[in-house]
């Protein structure tokens, strides 16, 4: 009987380990390098979310998400990004996320005062994605 429990527990453990998101910096890859330093202007509603691992933890990073967004114990704060704010792409990361798209921009925001100083990410899903593979949603972000 004990042997029959070990295999399902092992499968669950492997699945949980596989769920952890891991990032690889691909900024120097020729396919992505031209995007580093790109500037965008925020032209529509988007919020900055402070994300934390659990409700008692401090914010680990900030992510930009257009409405309606989301809520939960992992949200440390939700703060509107001012229209006219300028976003600069600093890095491009590729992740092991699945089935969600796996590309993330690390950015700098100018023109909005965020409550904490942490890494700011734009994941190319949840409404941030444009029509091309590495394009931001042109109804929210205007390329300069």
C-alpha cells in the first residue's frame, strides 16, 4: 500500500517544482537586442501592482496590468500609472511560464511615483500584449 502512495506524492512534488517561474535574461540575443532602450508613453489606463509571495510579505516586484486587473493576497498595492508617463525597456526576460506567453520586459517608469522602489515588469499577456510577438498593446503604450 505504501508504494502506491509514493508515486503520486512524487508526481505532485515534481509538478510543484515545475510551477516555479524561472527567468532568463535574453537582452543580448540578436532577436531582442534592438528593443533595449525603447521608449513608450502610457496613453491609457494601466495600474502598477506590488506583488508579494503572501499577505505578510513585503512587495517583491511591481507589474503593470491594464484594467480590470486582479486582486488577492499576493497584491500588496494597486496604484494608477499616470497617462503621459514614459516607460523605457531595460531588459527582456524569457520565462518557463506555460501556457501563458513567456516574455517579460523589465522597465523604468518616469512620470509616476510608485509607493516602493522595486523592479518593474510588463508581462506580455493580461492585456499588455500587442499584435506582434514582442509588441506592447498600442492602445495602452505608444512607442516613441
